[in-house]
C-alpha cells in the first residue's frame, strides 16, 4: 500500500472509532430515558407505551 492509502485508512479509522466513542460518552452523560420529548414522564413508562401500542392494533 502506498503512504497516502495508509494515511487515509488511519484517518477514517480514527473518524469512525472517534464517532463511536463520542456517542458512548454522550449516552453516558444523558441516558435515553432522561432525554427527548417525553423525558422522565409517568406517561412514558414501558407498560403505558406498550398498552398504547396494543390499543392501536
């Protein structure tokens, strides 16, 4: 492989793994169950949402 091909490979590996690390860090700071439109609402529990899904079908 040429030097430029190795440089591009290393660059893209860093970009992909860096994005994964940034995503993991963001989820550790603010877990999914605490963010979003519904947030930690009592109406956003698994049981309530599953009940709504079953009612619609």
